[in-house]
C-alpha cells in the first residue's frame, strides 16, 4: 500500500513538473500585420483594448493559468471577480471562449483580427506566434 502511494506521488510530481515546463504561445492569424506588446495583450484579454478579438479557453487549465498569471497578473479567483464586476456594472462581458488549444488555433486561423494563447506544442503554420511565455 505504501509503495503504491509513493509511486502515485512520484508520478504526480513528474506530471506537474512537465506541465510547469510547458511554454505558452500567444498567437494571431498568420496574415496579421498587428504585433501587440505584452501589455496590449493583457488589455485585450481584460476587455480594455478592442483592437483584436481575444479568444479565451473555456476551462481553467495549466495553459490558461500560466497565460493569465504571466500576462495579466491575475489568478482564477481574481479573473472571475474582475469579470463579475464588469458584467454587474454593465461595462463589459467576458471574452468568447472555446474548448481548448486546437479550437483556439482554428478560430485564430479563421479570423484575421483574432488573438489567442495555446500550449506551444499546439501551434501550426496557420497562425503566427507573437511571443512565448516560458
């Protein structure tokens, strides 16, 4: 029993370490000429800048956590609170969201003015990487 628990804990640690090392790529349409800065990207995903359409990921996952923590300095609870305040006051609505990396890539590839974030491994030649978050 103790051996099984040790093995499970070791496997969980390795899995968490692998997730922590994954890079997040901020992507735009391959034909996009705009190249927003990291602060511009933060403002787009916080609804303050409408120059590009942000494509968010639906569920809170390691990619989304890394993106929001690095770019907007907000965790899940802070982000929910932020959007709740905007919705309550009528000043904004959360960004449209899709199921995961493949859906973000597809939506950004299909819309010239879209921007999103994905695990770097999900990037295809249909999109352009603005920057990566280590």
